[in-house]
């Protein structure tokens, strides 16, 4: 069998648990900042519009394997709060008209506020950095491979957590232009890792369709993490019985046992 050379890890609910309360705190902090800076009268209205536009984006973009656009969402929310009526569920936004109701600076400020709130507010799991360090010492190349609407947030989080020195690459859907399970994002990650044999890569993630199905289609080995928070608002999917992961993990802490098994078979 091909030996194991590289491991890629999903971010949300694999490296970092993201529960509903934690993500809501990020949105609340963003709302406070944007309402104050933009002179908007109603924080609750911002929160309601944000939630509705988030759901709209996931409904429209994710089935097409496109990453959602935080700048677009922000412009739509600001347009609503400044009097523009949102389209019906079956209709599309006039994004050009919506963008005319805010400035690029306002949109950038809001997106940066959201990113900073996530990095500052989402706890860093203390066991991850030592785990990454041990895997690197075993000669493995590591990368983050994640769906996320703002790549800079993951960059900043990894820097703040002390993970970046252990990583060969951080491959995020916003940069690639498509979300897992699209084959292009797996190929981008393989290229960033130095183009090893696909069977020499193990991908670790919690989302069955995005992580297991996508990685298996790319010819990679797969480890499915089952320990995501029950109330996580991040997209997720469950096994349908058509494809099986190489390994099932109750938590990321079991990864080293999995790697021991892979290396012993090589």
C-alpha cells in the first residue's frame, strides 16, 4: 500500500468546534459594531436580516458548490436596513441595486468586524497545537482544507492559535472558488502539498458529503469525525450508506491512533 505522506484537516467542527451560541456571539458582536459605525437604528433588525440572508445564500449557492459571499450578504443586509425590500424566496437579488445603498468601505468594515469577532471569540482547543506538532515530527505534511466564506479568518485564527508553523498550506473554498466536495478544491490542496499520490493523503473532516465523499472521489483516504456539536449551525450531512470512510473518529484526539494503523499497513 502507498505510505501516508500528508494529512488535511477540515476547520469548523473538526479542528474547532463551532456551536450555535459561539457563532451567534460572533454575529452579535458584528451587529453592534456595524450598527454603531453606520448609524443604523435597530440592531435586532440587522440580526434578523443577517439570518435571513445567510439562509438565502446557503439555499442558492451551496447546491451549486459555490462558497457564500460575506461581502454580498453584508451589502444585502445594509440595503434592507436602508429601505430596499428583499426579493421573494423564488426570486434573485438585484445585487447591483443593493450595493448602491452602501459604500465599499462600509462593507469591508463589516466583513472585517465579523472576522475579528470570530478570531477573538472562538476558543482555541488546547490539544490541537501539540497534536499538529507531533504529526509533523512523524514526517507528515499538514494542511487545513476547509469550506469557509472568508479565508483571511482561517489564516488569522491559525496564526493566533500557533498552528501556522506546522502547516504547509491553508486551502479555503473562498480562495479556490468552489466548496467541498468539488474536485477542484481537493486538487488545489494536493498541489499545495507537493502533489503526492492521492492515496498518500488522509483527509479528516466532520461533514460526510463534503469531506468523506469529496475526498474518496479524489482518491484520498478518509477519516470521519463524529464529534461535532449537536446544535452547530454550520452545514453538515450524515452517511447515506453508499460510501464508507476508511476510519471513524469519535473525536479528533483519536487521529493519532488512526495514523498508527495507516502507517503500520504501509
